[in-house]
C-alpha cells in the first residue's frame, strides 16, 4: 500500500479510528460533547448568577433583562464549543518535538458544513424574532399616558409636563403611570438614558423622538447623557425621582406655586422676578461650574463662588460673550455663546444678582 | 550635491520646499479672496490653516518627495522610460526613506509607519486609562480627554489597522500570486506617501487652537460642525487616508485579477489573496462615502453650507447614514484581511489543508454583500425611521452565519493537524477565541431591545476592542510573526514571542472583559469622569491596561533586536506550500528569476508529493525573438 492509498483509505473509513493519537479513546467526539455540555452548564450558571444590570425600576427593564438571559443561554454553549475544540486540539494534536509530519489531507465534509450553516441560521432567526416581539412590546402605546417633554442642551436636561402645565429642571415621575417621553434638543445631539429603565433615545436637532416607559418602583435614579455632546458631556448627569402618585401631585402643585402663579393665577401684580438660583440650575451652569450656594461642584469652568472683586458688568459680559475674557487656565469656545439670545434681559439680571450674592 | 540641486531633485529637501510653497499658495488664495470680498480680517488664520496647511501643503509635500515626477514628465511629453527601475528596491536603509516602487519596500514602509501610529495611539490610551483610574479629574481636563479618545480611535482605525493590512498584503500578495510587483508600482508608492500626511495631520491637531478634534472618530454633526479648528485636521486627514486606501485597493484588484501566475486560477488562490480581493471591493465601494460625509462637515464649517443645520433645511441624521454606510463595511475592511492571515497561519502551522476551502472563499464574498446591508444597526437609538431597525437586526444577525462558517472551518482545520504552537499559531488561537467572544457580543448588540440599553456605553467599548484588538490586532501580530522571516531574512525570538502572546492575551481580557460589566451597569462611554460606583472596576481596568500596554514593548524589542541580530532565516522555515516561501528570505529585488507555474492548491499538506507551484528550469525560448525587436507574441495559456 502506497502512502497515498493509505491516506485515501483512512479518509474513506472516517477520520477518528485511524489516528493513533486518539486511538486510546473510544469516542473522542462523544467525550468532547460531554465535557462541552458540562462546561456550558457551568458557564450558563455563572453568567446567569452574575448581577449584570442596575436596579430594575420599570416594566420595560424586566423584559430586557429576560432577553439578555436568553442571549446568554444561547451564547455560552457557542463559546464553550469553540474553546473545547481549540483546547482539545492543541493538547491532543500538538506536534511532538522533531515531528515533521503532516495531518491527514481532509479537505472538507459537506454534511458538517451544512450543519454549521443551518444551526446558526436557525438560532439567529429565532433570536431575531424574539427580539422583534420584545421590541414591539416595549414600544406599544399605553392607556392613560402622561407626556413629558425632555429637552437636552449643553450640558443639562430640562423637563416639561404639558398636561400639568409645569416645567422643571428636575425629572419627577409618578409610579405606575405610563409615560411618553418626547425628546428634543436645543443644540447638538444628546441621548436621554435612565439605566434603571433600560431605555434610551437620542435627542436630535430638528426631530422629536419618543420613548415609552412605565416606572414601577419609587426611588432616585440617574439620568445620563449617553451621546458625546461636547466638553461637559461627562457632567451631564441628573436624577429622576419616581414618587407615589399623591407625592407627585403635591410636587406638581408646589412647582406651580413656585412658578409664581404665572400658569394659574394671572393676578394684578407683575410676574415675580426670575429666580437666579433656578436659572443657574435649569440652564446647565451647575454642570460645568462650582458654586457652593447652588451646591454645584463641577470643574469644567471656573469656580463662580470665588470671584474676587467681581462687578456686575463683568459677569454680564461673561454670560453673554464668554470668550471676551477667559479665565487663565481655561480654554475659550467651551461655554455656549448663545445665552445672550436664550435668556431675557430680566433673567440675565437675576442671574448676575444671584452670582453677586453668592460670593464666599 | 549643492543645495539647489537637492531642492530640485525628488526627496526630503524638495518635499519641505513643496510644503512651504503649498502653504504660501494656500495662504495667498485665502488672502486674495478675502481682500476681494472686502472681508475683515483679511488674515483669517482658521481659513489659512485649512487651505494652506491642510490641503495645499500636503499636496506640495507629495509633489516634492517625488510621487508625481514620472507622471508629470510623461504628461508634459518629456522623454520617459516605462521600464525605469531607478526607484526600485532597497539597497541601504536610506532607500526606505524615499519614493520607492518595490512592493516589498512599500510593504515595510507601510508596516513601520503604521506601527509608529499604533504606538502613538496606544500612548493616548494609556493616558486615558490614567485619567479614568479614579473618578474626578487628575491628569487631563475634559477637552483634552475628548481629544485623546478621538485621536486614539482615528489613528488606530485609519493609520494602523486598515493600512497595516495593506502593508502586509503589499509585501505578501505579489509574491503569493507569482507576480514581479503590483500592477501599478508608482500608484502604490503614492498610496503609501499619502499616509504619513494623514497621520501627521491628526497628531498635529493637538497644536490647533482649541485643542485636538474632540468629537470621537465618528465626528457626529452638528457637534463636529461647531467645535474648534482641530476638527478640520480630522476632516481633511481622513481624505488623505481614504484616498490612500482607495488607490491601494484598486491596485490590489487589478494585480489579483490580471497578474496571477499561469495556473493560479481563482480556486487555487491562497485565502489571503481571496481576503484582500474581497476587502479591496469593500474599500473601493465604501470609502467614497466617508470622504463625502467629511466633505459635508468641512463645507458646513468653512463656506456655510447647511447639510446639517435643520433650521436651514439640513438633515442631521443624514450624516450618520452616510458615515455608517462606509464605517460599517469598514469593520470588515479591518477584519477580512485578518481572516486571510489566520487561514494561512493555521493551515501552515497545523500542517493540514484549510477545511472547506471554497466555503471559506464564499463566506468572504457573503460578508462583503451582507456588510452593505447592516449600517443602521449603529443607529438603533438615533431617532431614524423606526421600521428600519428590524430588517437591520435580521441582516446583522445573518452575518453570524458566514462568520460562523469561518470559525468552524478553522477549528476543523486544527482537528487532527500536527500543531506547532509557534507564536503566529498562538496569536491565531487567541484570535479564534477572542473574536468568537466579540462576535457573540455583536449578536447581542444586534438585538434591538438590548442594544437600546447598552448603546453608547462601555459595553460597546468592550465589544469593539474584542473584535478590533482580540480580532484584528491579534491577526496582525500573527501575520507579522509569520512573515517576519520572509521580510527580514531573520528569525524572531520564539520565547519572547510567546511571552508577548501570553501577557497580551491575559491582560487584554482583564482590560476589556470588565468593560462589559460596567457598560451594562450604566457607565456611558466617552466620558472624562464617571459616577463613584464604577471606581473599583475602573482601577482594575487601568492597571491591567498598563501591563497590557507594556507587553507591547516585548514585541517591539523582539522585532528590532531580531531584525538586527537574529539568526538567518531559510527561504521556507515553516515548510509552507504557497509561492512566497519558495523564494529566498528576503526575496530578490524582482521576486522571481522566472515566473512560477501553479499546478495545485495552496494547502495540500499531507498529500504526498503535492506542490503548489513549480519553477521550470530555463528552457531555450520556444518562440525565437525576431531580431528586429517588436517583442514576442504573448504566450497563450491553455
């Protein structure tokens, strides 16, 4: 028998029996399947045991967490399969020192190739259908939705409740009430994200995007900007408070009062002067500057509580035209330059007054 | 040579003169236009830097260094010698620093240049990890931090992964297909010399007023249309890198289609050739889209067009669609050549034919086609038409099928092989396992509801580094070690190679593995500062990243020391079958004394007596050349 014949006959008989390196084992493939199954079970157990997600505070979150568990259960065996074959091959078929031989010239196996086209195809199709169904569930319109308008700007979020006629720099939601967020932006792209709700939507110039969520657990969670929006991006973090309905209602009426009866009253007096501290918060100043009086601790821009011998004129110029006089150690073009158009004269006056009063 | 002669001859002196003249010309145009319109100030430095330093000076440098000399002479009707080999081959180290038409020299130029930018980008990553080791601000302010991750990603993508593959292919492909060089050697040189211009531009953006471009490598409008001047260094740097990529891809396509040795049919081509063929298709079709997207940004910034200002009828999402129509295929541009390298390495070092060769080639083609149908999976939370998400989810997940074919076929190639665990093989195995993990997280990301939660988080950072480092860069290391003996004529140090592998494999996982956790837990990406609760993981990630970064020094030392003093390599140290191993190491200047004839497949390991190509002894010419010249009739192939 020539060598070529031997090789060919070995191919005809099927590989495992003729390889001396795995002759000792009766069923190397069966053994690998056994090891693989065991490792997969252990892997699945570990990955399911890991606490991946932040707290679950909305109906949507549960669905996404379950979806992720299913993805893990499907993924672990695939990874284990690759690892098992790779490690087994390296251990079993590693060349002995000085071995100049070649492996058997196996060029392919149609049946195997059909299997590893078909099974992944079925798996991903099934997962895609599951994903589609979940997506539709998440985005289905709910009864009794409350609309909350979310507006992003560099580098803060503001919120408006059209049905309650309230606007606020803080997001407060009633528990168990379906919410429809309508997300917009005043400048560049931002992304509105509450990790505990698992939902996220970009705020895109020129568009209004929508997400629906039903918070189901009272608490305080983070609102995060997820899309790079400029220098203060990493400071664009706020909080959402989810309250029982009664507390939410009293928050709403308190906000209405604070707005100076502008929405409800319309009395003989002129509307109260704008509140400097509220302006400082709602326009995002807090996200870049430190100001002890407002509880702001950000360090993108200068500390506004420690301006020595500061005058109203300087403050006004610095708000309207921040590049006119840049504090040493800070870069120009970082602070938005449109406060002169965004704020009214009264608002700027109130802000300047507030800053003068807040010097330490 | 006198200074005048030096300034007139192609080379670095003339390149610097060209840059100066280019800058002066650009400045003149800007000043003249502004003066004619009566705009104040006439000396607008933003405009002068854009036109002078970022457009005219690089063109002046390309002309000065000599990329266009031959073509200019030809176009002006001056006498030219088509077979002019004066700029061909390297006889001293100096020849690597001038315009050279030898694909082997260009390959080395590519690889060394791209590794320089790899180191630069890597150092930026180290600085970022230093900043992120603790919450708060320690080393760099937020603006610098945003610049660091933007330049890091841009260098790694446009100046390392994409061109280093072009470099390896440049060296190997002509040898592999039995060609004396690339189809267009002068275009090849031009492609290379555009690269340093792009890289230097991106690095130089740190010196621009307002700092380096800080909008990420994605440069989403309208942020990118509003940020300071540094952004234009990216916008225009990408044009040079992109033009370089397109020209090289055309060159590969023509070379592979027309210059294969007799007998080298498509179904006998090594899979690296297939991989670069398919990659080049992706490059020529997709790259113009990123060029376009960046021109839109440039025009919005400089001459006041309104592509991305909704108030004037612009469309912000258009940027993302056009950008990702390139940048998703780009991830396959960064992966398919690596697939090719892995097929060569696994088959050679496991001494077995590639399992399912034809399916391996077909799956490359399938990835190219599917790769154009999935771009919007980067935009699931972008606010685009919501119905597009489901078809994009399905096509994205279907890419797992051809990719799975490749993974399983490599495993089947390993099965019953005679596995030599040399460094290239270790990196191939590292690739196989890490890329599987990156592929799995890719499938997860394709599922829209999960993606909504994790998009723009550290989960994405983890995924992209599993596919681009654990995937692409591991294949690059495998390829560099595999062909190091061929390129340098010397052997690398095997134990240092193994040390490099194990350190980078372990600390790669410790660096990027935990990012999956912090991402799902709620840490957004691209942040200079983060909430207190992620501090523990971040310090672990940073420490691992430093060791991971340091492991690269072992590679660097190994490469430099072995190149200078390593033991001489034989022509075929791995006993491989493909043609590049049948010539000396390093190969002769014109590759082959005689073009080989291919008689079989490239991976016939274990088939007794099988050869891929034969070099015939020189026979007396069958067709006598007519004495009067005119050349022999073209040989007819059976």
